[in-house]
C-alpha cells in the first residue's frame, strides 16, 4: 500500500508533539529516527503509536546476527509498522533480524534494508571500505541480497525505484527520501524528485521531512504531498 511517511526529525518530545498537534484531521505515517529515539527512548514510540500513527522506526541496525535478532524482537514488541537495517550486515544478519521481528502470532513489521548511504561517495567506498565496484552496482547487489534474504524492500532514491523493481520484483518495496515540491528548497539533498514524479517512477513510500515539517502549514503541505503522490 503506497503512502507518504513524514520524517519526524525533531530533537525531543515537546517539539514532536507540537508538530503532531497540527494534524487534527488525519494521522500520517511517521518516521522516528535515531535523534528522537535516543533522546526520548521507547516511550516516544508507544506514545505516538497510541495516538494512532503508523511508525517507521529508522534505527539502521548493523551488528552480529544474534544481537540484531534480539534487538529486533524488542522493536517488534513496540508494535512499529516498519523498521530497517544495513544490508552490509550480510544475509545471515538479515535472516536473523526477520526471525527476531516475527511475533508469536506470525505477524511482523515490514523490514527494509539500507544499501549504501547516499552520503557515501564512490571515492570514500573505495578508499575506506575497499569496495571497488561502481556504487550503482553495489546498491543493486545489496538490494538483491536483501530480497533473497526475505526482506520487504530497500531505502533508495525514487530515481532508482524502477531498477530495483526490475531486479527484485514489483512487490519488493521502495522507500524513497529526497522528495521536494516543484518550487521548494532542496536543502542538503542533491538528487530530488517531486511527489508526482516519485509516483510515476514507482516509489511505494515517499519519506518527506522538511517540505512538511518546515512548512508554514504542515497539514496542508502533507495533504498536497498525498494528493500529488497518491493521485
Ligand atoms: O527533510 P528531508 O525531506 O530531506 O528528510 C528526509 C529524511 O529521509 C531524513 O530523515 C533523512 O535522514 C532520511 N534519509 C535521506 N536519504 C537517505 C536515507 C534517509 O534523506 N538516503
């Protein structure tokens, strides 16, 4: 199911709820990242969930399989809807994560892989982690490995969504940040697309931060995003 996910990139609970209080008519799907989670702990997840929001918990786990399995079990019991890990942890780690996430009744949150971070350049990859293949090839290989391990999708640019669906199948989810309104500020994002373009390119979920969080009327900006993305 396609949706718009708002990135709650706030430093604390007060700022987060001041923002969420502006949504009186709808309960958007939201992303909680490391900053907010580490500042406020699991209770922030429970509180936001109790308000009726779906939650993507973006903690990008990467550790030995046994540790990731146990950590995922804890996250699953928080009743999040989607969470993620680094595909670089290998397929053994990804399979362990899926086991940890699966609840006694067989249900589990969606599990999404991060491939190479968009902040990693070809040069840094070659120099620091001795990966000498072209970065696009590395990203696609990580996506295919995640798919074979049984994960539900990857975080990628909307510009890569078609390629990912081509290699991993149409039902393999593409969760895509880097979205801006046509006339909006890019901020520090380099390659951006509009919500309408992301839809055209086949994104399953768009992750939108500042175009909504920094808007004068966030609820209206969110609605515009939904209109453009879902049509
Ligand atoms: O404010 P903005 O729309 O740029 O926020 C995008 C969100 O998506 C942020 O939470 C950012 O950390 C996240 N993200 C990203 N690029 C990636 C992975 C995650 O922008 N490659």
